[in-house]
């Protein structure tokens, strides 16, 4: 089993601030998104990832986000099994992001 790469909320915030090319993928269910998302994050519910995997380029840096970091860790593992190398789990998920006082965005209609 391969280890999952993780990124801290502060590190992600700094990378986004610098304009680094990172896609933040929020894998929570639509109802969960109403509590706020990371600004610029894309909603892609976890159960749809196998069906929509072609929308995720293997050469992109992807950060997977859920409420606590548990489901997104599973999503990272799945993507790694599909050959994705640049996949990171947001440690602590949205609880850590919001708990750090970082900005919350409003989900875009999917």
C-alpha cells in the first residue's frame, strides 16, 4: 500500500495565495457543501470520482478535501491506484480549514 501525501491547511493557503496551479477537489456530498468550501474548490462528490476520473488530468496537482480528511484519504488512495502521482489529502479536511480561520467560499451550482 502506498502512502498518501498530505498537505497542511496553512501550506495549501500559501500555495493558493501564490497562484500555484493546484486543483482543490471537494468530495463531500452536495448538502455538506452548504457549510462552506475552500474558495475556488471544485465539487466532485466521492461516489462520482470513478465515473468522472477523465476530468482529472494526471499531470495536475490535486488536493482532495472532505470534512475531516478520512474520505479524501480514500479518494487519494483510489487515484494513486489509477496512476495519479500528484494527489494530496488535506490533513484535517474542512474542519481544519475552518478551524484555522481561513476564508470560506460559497459552493458553485453544479
